[in-house]
C-alpha cells in the first residue's frame, strides 16, 4: 500500500500491469485445463502409476514454474485493485474534495426536509432522561451561574409593568380580613385606653374622698356598697 | 403599676358607688358628645334645606330657642341612655352605670326624672363630694346611684 506522502506508480502503468497479469493468469488456467483433459481420457488400472500425457512430457520444472506464475497472476487482480484504491484515497479523493465547494453543496441541502424525516418522538423515547439527569451535577451548574449578572439583565420595572396588580391585590385582600384586623386592633387599643382612664379616675376618687373625709373629720371610710338602705 | 394591681383595684370597685372624679369625667364626655351631636344635627337639617333652596346656610336658632333645643337634646340623650341600660356614652367609656339604690335597672320614668333634675339643678351633682355614700342630690331624691360596672356583673369581690 502507498504511504500517505508517496505518490506511487502512475495510474496508467498500474492499469497496464493489471491487464497483463489477468491475461497471463488466463493462459495458465487454460494450460491446466488441457493437462487435466488429457490425463482423464484413458483410465489406468493402477491409479498410483504416474500418467503419461503429451503435456506431461514437457520438462517438469518448466511446467511447475508456469503454474506457479499463473497462480500469482490469478492473485494479481486483487492486489492491483487494492493499489488502485490506495491511489484513489490518497490523491484523487482529496483533490476532488479540494475542488468541491462544500458550502455551496450544504446550501443546496434542504435541512428542513431532513429534519422532517426524523421521528423526534421516537428519538426522545429512546433517551433515558432519568439516567441523563442523574449524571448532571446541579451544584456545579449553579456555582457557574452568576445570579447577579442574570438579575442585572432583568428590567424589573418592565416586569412589574406586566403584572396586573389589581386582581392580585384583590385576591390578597379577600384572603386577609383587613376589617377584622382593624376592628380587633382598634378595639384593643380603645379598651386599654379606657381601662387606664377608669383606673386613674378610681384612684382620684379614692384620694379625693380621703381628703374630704379627713377635712370633715369622719372617723370611718365611705359606705359605697349598694343595699336597700336609703341613701343619706 | 402592674396589670395585677390594675385588675385588683378594678375588681374591688365593681358595683361600688363611683366617686366624683369618675362621674365628672363621664358627664364631660356626655356633654361633649351632645354638643357634637347637636352640631351634626344642625348640619343635617341645613343639608336637607339646601336640597330645596339655592345654597347651603348653616342653621342658626335664636335664643331662647337655642337653649331650649340644647336642653331638650341633653334630656332626651340622658333619658334614652339611662332608661335603656343605665349607660350613656360617657358612662360606657368610664365603666359606670346608673341604677336604682338597690342595684336594679332604672325605670324609664325615673330615668326621665333624673335627666330633668340634672338639667334644672346641675349643682346638685356636687353633693357627691361630701356625701358619705357618693350620692348626688338627684340620687338622694330619686333613690338612684351610679356604680362601677365594667360589664362583669357576676364578678366576685
């Protein structure tokens, strides 16, 4: 086989060799066939005895040499074809590829038709997504994501502008009983304030009563209980 | 002051006759409430009149009609409050209740008489200061009383 850098023999010379080898092989095959015909014409009583034919009378070494040459010639076509292939792969095809405008060819290919022929669903069915996902290291992916950069690209105002706040707010208000909260807090505050005022007034009552009772020199505290007695 | 002492003082005063300070604060609240209610009433009347005239003119009542109307409004307010459950807005705020001397509810007649007496002889209220049982002149005449009642009638003192 020719080395990648070796140009090898010219193509015309290889073709001539191929033809001569084939013709030589055919001649030798014919000679062998004739020898077989002449030896099988009169069967011998003793098969072990060497048969004597006109062709066998030729010098034996010369005949063997011719047969061997024929055999080699019979193998010659395969060898020659291999060499031709080497030449094609080494020189012709690269030269063809160099002259071809692959971009033009690709432009002529209707990729959409190719895609249409592909049964994507079938492909997807064959893919074991669980296995694929299992192999993915999510943490590594997350570490690589620059969240600040992503957020920097987001136009928050545009995003908020798209949100229909009305229904969202209405839903939130429906979920939260604002009236009850306001009532509860107001009632609680009002009750605490009123309670404080009541107790302060009670203290003032007690203090003032003590002062007045002292001034009036009453020896006993006031009787503030309700009973059936007539008020004095 | 802790909440425990607050509660203890409040519990000790339940259904006891109230002193002058508690009652005075409640009465001041009542008077302010009646004044505001009177102004609102006048505005309402003026608004209704504006529907049938060319402009809004605040209603002005010349004396003595103004005083009579104010007195009538106060009497009606006190009568309704005491007659229904012994409470006006001021007494409700201060946790007080006007009752008969034995603790029973005021009858409508006694409530009206009490309101009229307070309008005609308001100075009688000051007897509470010196009364041994925290009673005003009106209380003595009508056998009524004003007690602390925070809405816990069955509280154990």
